[in-house]
């Protein structure tokens, strides 16, 4: 097969995989939401349609660089992905996962803050915040400009940090699950986690809800480290209808409120 055709096929295949992964993950948690919080998304069908449209467009943007890198890894020996479990010490396996998550979280925090500057918010990030309240379908609902900033992270990291193929699959699974569950409009994790030691350092829906309600805080993706360090962590949000965490939808702020200064 000609090289150009092979690269195009790989990019198409990865786009299909990313799109199906989005539909499967968001579809499952949307179904779970309907089972546990009946009617939570009842009045949000037009919004969900927009979320799905932007998310599937983002799937193509994520899939293209991933497909090119996958082709290079498979045929040219690109990247630092390894398949033999004994190629690195066993202790490195979980360390590599944490390294990828922290690096991704760092990139996300700072690009996310940039997206809240007035100009970039109007151009791109307003698409994501048009989901008021966000639903399980909103995890990849990005303007193409913002999607590009997210799409390049893992393809770049595989050239910089060695990782086993299975560990990379774990990273992608965590990325997908947390992206969806943090936007569902209710808290999936039990109170002892959200209010406990883990909850003080890990981002859950309760934490991310406050970002969607107030816009100028809680910018992280996986960890609260950068929010705490930069004093942008405003604690946990609340979901309407329960007087606390885990209830019905929050209709969000009355309008877009981009950050005035980084």
C-alpha cells in the first residue's frame, strides 16, 4: 500500500475509533443518568444534539494526529511506546501512567486558562460553555481550535516519555471516563471520596461543576494541584434540586464570563 494511502487509512481508522469511543462512553453514562436521575436531560435535547455534533467533529481532529503517529509507530519505529513488559522495570508501569496524566493535566490547565481570556473565549471556548448545564455528551464538545490543543498532547508525549502499550490504554481510558463523568450534571463518586483525602486532590463532577457555574476557577482536568498552586481552586460546586452534591442540573451562569487576566 502506498505510504500516503496507508497514513490516510490510519488517520481514518483512528478517527472512527475515537468517535465510537465517544459514542460508547457518553452513551453509557447518559443511559446511566437516565436510570438514576430520570428526566435530568429531558429539556436538553437541542443542546445534546449540538454537543454530539461538535464532539464528533472533535473526534476527527483527535483521530488525525493519533492515526499518523500510530502509523509511524507500527511501520517506522516512531515513538517511545514499547510492547515488551520487561523492556522497563515493573515499577515504571504505574509511574508512566501518572507521568502522562500529570503532563496532560498541566497542559490542559494552562491552555484552559488561556481559553478563558476574552478573545479566545469568544473565538473558541464559548462552544464548550454553551452547554448549560453540561451533559454526558459534552465531554468532547469543543470548537476545532480548542480540539487541536487537546488532540496534540498524547501524540507528543509518546515521543517524550516511554510507556507500555497497555499503560497507554489505561491513560486513554482514564481520560475518556473522567472527561464524561465530570460533565454529567451529577456526582457519580460517593461522598466519602468526594469529601475525603482523594477528593481534595482529584477532580470530580462536583469540582468541575463549579467551573461551569462560575467560569473563573477550577480549570484542572485530573488533579487539583495547579488550581491549588495558582489559587484558582474555589472548592466544590453544587447541583440544583438536592441542596448539595449529586442532584439535578444546574442551569449555569447567566452568560459567558471569560477570565479577565491569566
